[in-house]
């Protein structure tokens, strides 16, 4: 079965916010991505609003017709926004203000109370909760216990190891991803993956049969500078389908 491609449009907003203009608009980007074959749109509402804003999320909810995945931290503020916007999926991610991007998996054990509240609220409004976690078997089990419907495996360590001379490390990271994905699938969790994926390193990840979805942002927006956004999405789709068409 093919792997769903959700395109993260955060960095369209990064470019817009660099100049305080109204363009480029992540909403327009979302339409282009959907028309080019994306199965869903992802946007991360950060605590410091460095890219996506509250208004972007409201507008995306009103116009995304495929699947809207809202990434956010497990906080009271985000719970209130998620309950108002009602995305299709709420992906809980760790967040530290100083980090350049989301640098690790969610501390599910440490945040179990808020995670539980998100799962409960999501159930009431008809959204599902996905937890962005490191490929760690104990965290996979805990995610299931807390009622998450999906986990998204953090592929950052694998992507860092996709450099010359790091083949053994890359293979170990792939093995960790495969083991966590298989366990999750066995206990009834849907499995997504993301972070740092490019057209060049996505193949071995989507070759893991339990992975049903990937969330990819930075490399697609970077490719769009040279290829145009529609073509960048199509090229990513093709790279995925070469391994799991
Ligand atoms: N998935 C999650 C949960 C993320 O937080 C991010 C980064 O915002 C991504 C996927 C996309 O990562 P990238 O921009 O490196 O493709």
C-alpha cells in the first residue's frame, strides 16, 4: 500500500515572516501541495509563533480539504486552540523555545497528564492524537496506554546518519525505526514518520512496511526554490512510490 505524504508548510510562513509581508501564503502553498498529490497538510503552531500563526491555522482549517494535521506542544493554550480549530489530527511535539527545530521526541511519561487531556479532548471533538516520539519501544507502549491513535517516529537520528562514512550508524537507526514501527503496528497504533527526510533519504524509511504516513516540510520547501512547489511535491511523491508504490 502507498505511503501517505503530508506536506508541512511551516517554512512558507518562515519566508513570509522574514519580511512581515502577506506573501508567500502557507494557505496558497497548501492548495498547490494538495493539487500536486499531497495527502494532507501539516502545520506547527509554535509557542513563539515564529512561522505559522493562529490566523494561518484558522484559514488552513477552513480550506484544507485533504487532512489537516496541527502540530503543537502539550500545553493548556494549545489544547484550547485545538478544541476551537478541530484539526483532523493533533500531533503533540516537544518544544523548547531556543531550539532551531523539533530536536527530540516527546517525553510522554513526563507529560502524561497533559497528553491524557489532549486525547480525551480530541475524542470529544472528533480529532485524533498522534505523538511524535523517538523510536523507543517503551514510549510506543506508553503512547498506546494513553489512548493515542497514531505515533510519529522521529527520523532525525537516521537522517543525521545519512552521511558518507556513517553506514553502520544509519543501519542501526533504520533498525530502531523498523522495530518501533512493527511494535506499534502490532499493538494497533498507526505509524507515521518524519523530521529531516529528503527525496534522497526517504526510501529506506518508507520501505518499512508498518509506516503508513510521512510528514515532510523543510526539504520540500527547499526543493521548491529550484523546482517550484508542485514539482517538489511530485518529486517527493515519486521518491516514496519508487519504494512503496
Ligand atoms: N514531523 C514533526 C512532528 C515535526 O515537528 C516536523 C518539523 O516541524 C516534521 C515532521 C517535519 O520535519 P522537516 O521540516 O525536517 O521535514
